[in-house]
C-alpha cells in the first residue's frame, strides 16, 4: 500500500504479514478522500481497526493535525509505530493497542473528540451494529464530525444511532463506503 497524495505521496506503508489485515484499495481511498476534501485539514482523526494505518497516514499526509490509531494486534501496533517514526510524525500519532470497544470507551471517558472517525472492521465480523448500539461512537465525534464506515457491500444494513445521519453511501466493487455526520445538537 502507498500514500496517494499530500506530503507523503508515493511512500509505501508496510503491511503485516498476517492474513487478517485487509488494506483499503488505492481506488477506494482516493475516492473517499476526494469526497472528504477540506474536512481533513487540521482534523483530529481516529482510525479504528487501523490495520496498516492507510486511512490515518493518508489523512496526515493531506493535512490532518493528529491521528489516534486503534488496533488490538501487537504486531500491527509495532508496524504503526515504525511507520510513524519513518515518516517523522511520532508527535502527531498515538497508538492504542486495545480492542476497539475498550479503546472507544476509554477515549469517550477521557473526553476525546474527533473531526473524522474511520471505522473499517474486518469483513464478516459484524461489529458495526454493536458499536452503533453503544454510547461511545457518537460521543467521539465533534459536532458535525464525520464517521466513515467501510464494510462489505453485501453486509446487512444496520440502524445508525439517532445522533448520526447518513450523508453518503456508495459501492466500490465489494466495498461499501458510508459517511455519517454527527448532529450538532447532540452532546
């Protein structure tokens, strides 16, 4: 995988050798970041189920202020640390080596909020409905913050929390990208 645009354009991001990490294709990321546009500028970003970190590193390359990466796999976390160091952006990156549900609760309880949250769980695990049902996900978004969900195109649709409204949905082959906006009235 490589970074598509911005200050790190063309730099390759290492991928764990394990088969459970499925990086998002360049085509899908390019389309997504085109849609996000200036929302990335100076945003604090949360990359849940980070894997290779392509969403977060791409966001930093395009002007995001900081990224919190969350992944429970120790090898993945080590690769994320090494990538941040190689790019010279350790001060803009925080890595939580925890299950996503625990990390989300921890971040919410600490009062953290993000302009953009990427949620890209392993296909077939159906964790999006569980996260949508809990209190943590909407609370992690700033008012008018964006939640980007990547899932299998044929995954069952799930009801989003009332604090979120879907503003975008598009299939790219077997991938579905949905963008939700947090209602500014929700606290």
